[in-house]
């Protein structure tokens, strides 16, 4: 809110370069918020993909969580029809950033918490899990 008041003041005083700088700051703040939300849903998505990979099975609740996470990520990333906040490489980087949080959480959930983070890391192909998540997000089907 403070930024909007400052923007208004700059515009009223004709200070266009400062107003543009404030608008750019607001855009960056909005983008960071979108990335945080996408990363959060990315963690949920990755946890379930990790569980599926290690346990070699799926559950209805896991499938629903996967679909819901994908839908939320797609929704957050949609700027306008056909336009997105994050490109596929940027989405992949967000998933890479989310992976450690996901594996930490998965260590509590996979096989009743029987695996440590290190054991999960040794059993998983990180890039395969991330690529699968990205494919699910960017593929038009569910």
C-alpha cells in the first residue's frame, strides 16, 4: 500500500522516472509472490511424485493432490490466455529450488517415515522427478 501512495505522489508531482521505477518494483514484488506460490505447490507436487517413485504405487488422495497442485501452478502462472509469468526453464528452476523442501517432507511421509533424506536422495533420480513434474505442469492434459 505504501508503494501505491508513493507512486501517486510521484505522478502528481510529474516525476515520471521515479514513478516508473516504483511500477517496476511493484511488478517484481508481484512476480516474487507468484514464484513463492508456485514453489509451494511445487513442493506438494514433488512430494507425491517422490512417494510414487519410492513406493512404486499411487493412491487416490495422492493423485488428487497431484492434480490440484498442477491446476494451482497453472492458474498462478497464467498471465493472460497464452501468456505466462514463468517460462518452462524458469518453472524448472522453481521446481529445482522446491526439490530439497520436498525431499525433506517426503522423508516423513514415504513408507511411514522409514527413509532419511540422504537415503531418499540416493534412491531417487532428482532430474527425472523434476522433469516429470514439469511435464505434468506444461502438458495440457491431466
